[in-house]
């Protein structure tokens, strides 16, 4: 499986401070059947200099190779929505140098300009993937809000822990609703450390399978993430 959203790089954001924790996270991911991890450091107040993320990826990859952990680390970023008019930032932190970009909205609410953000990103030639809206209070209160941004052309990434209850009953109920309504396109871990938001792919997969069946669950966990890594089109159900 592929994890498209993971804060695995050491000493760059609120992910692990040390390389040893990054290796531990990769070990846990391997146990869950993950073969590829996109490193998605927060791109918010700081724009990391070109080369910094790729150096950290290369250091981590070497470390994983030394520990015989067969996981490939790929470049990406979790880009704050205010960069929706910044093609250079979107390009620098796109997922595996494809047109796909992972976009973070504020955690407190869905901004009024959400649809404009999606529109502008598409206009610049990128495809926005909205990170974990099921944890956003606006969406918890009114889950159908995300239909509007999907209709504008955004994809939705859900955090695996949301469906397993890691973030509480409200987030879990919202997640179940969105999955059943085909409003989710990708599952990812959004792991930050070996302890915080542990990778729970297998548990989340079983839960998703119960809700929508195995082939639809495969789409969220395997087929869509794989298409994104290759820059191919993602199949969106109405
Ligand atoms: Fe994240």
C-alpha cells in the first residue's frame, strides 16, 4: 500500500525530531503493508529552501536501506491553502512531482474561499487533494459542505485514524457518512511520530471494507493512491 500523507522526515516540522523515530515509523508502516510513503512536511509559515526536503528524503532513504526496511520515500508537502496562487510553491511540494498537491485548510473551520482555492489551483494546472476534511468542525457539523469542493474538482484524503475512532466518535461518524456517500478518494496515515497518530491502515481498511465492500475499499487504499503517484487520473464516483 501507499501512504500519501505522512510527516516522517526528522527535524523539519511537527513530525519526529530524530532519525531514529523516523525509522521506527517506517518499521510500523511496513508491518501495515505499506511500501511507499510520501513525505509531506507542513508548508505553512516556512517555505523550506529548494533541496532541503530532497536531502532529508535521501538521508532517510539511506537509513532505511541500511536497516533493510523496503520502503520508498517520495517527495511531497502538506501545503497551506493560502498558497493557492503560488505556482512555484505548488510545484516544489507537489506529490512525487505530479500535478497532485495536498492542501491543508485551517483546522478550525472551512474558509469561505474554499471553492476559489480549488478553482485557482486547477487553473494553475494542479489537482488539489484536500487533507482530512472529516476532522474539520465545519464539515463535522455539515458533511455535505465538501460536496461543493469535490464538484469544483478537488479530491478528498481521509486520515485512517478518523474511521477507526482515533479522533473520537464525532469524527468517526462524519467519516462513515462521507465514505458511504463516495465523498472520499484516498486514505492516508497523517502519522507524526511512532506514537502520535500511529499508522492503522489494516484496521482502517477492515472498517472501510465493512462499510463499502472490498473493491471500493481497494480503490481508496490502493488504486487511487497508486494512480496519484504516477500522475494518472483518479476515478471519481458521483
Ligand atoms: Fe498532516
